[in-house]
């Protein structure tokens, strides 16, 4: 397994969109099918930004990624067949060391993600009643416990 850091560009867009779609479909079962399909094009446009991305490779194939912005973990997505193999943990530890991340936002219904971040020292510090797309999926705001 190899970790590389890049600035997002067109080069990796298709692979990251594919990872997002498969990972989110596997982990975000609380989303309605209509809402999931509605946000998919919006996520694709987000992945075109110039954010820092952490890519995880296995045998020259991207199997996971994370985006980081201003000490905030914007996302972590891992291909379903690699979930629960420590890849997300490696990404978080890398982000803590290299980017001094302090915060992350998580869907309130995503209990696995909440527990994952708590295991890595994050605590809930707030909540909003809608997600970034204005849908009724509450978001928990977490910060790294000092």
C-alpha cells in the first residue's frame, strides 16, 4: 500500500468519482435512492476543485482517497472491498501528521463513520439539521480532542 498526495485535477477525476460512488453506495444506506442519485453530479463537480487529495494505492490502483481543506477532512472514501482493513485509519493518521487536521463533518445517520472518528480522537462539537445540499440529513461537526 502506498500513500500519495496531490492537488486535485482532471487526471484522477474518473477514478475518484468511481470510488466515491461505490463507497458511498456501500456506506450511506440512510440516503434515499433519489437523494443519492441527485447528489452524485454535485459530488463530481466538487471533485474537480483544487483541493489537496490523499490517494491510497494498492498495486498501482487507487483504492481510497481523502480530500483536505484548511485543517478539515472534507472526505474519506474507500472501495467497499477494502473497507475495515485499516486504510481509513492510515489516511486519518497521515492527515493528522501532515496537515494538522482538526475537524471533520459526518452524517448523523452514519454511525460507523462517527465511531471511526471517535476512535481517532474526535469528539462531537455541534450539529446542523441539513447537509451541504440542503437535504434533511443532519450533519455532526467533530473536532480533534486536545
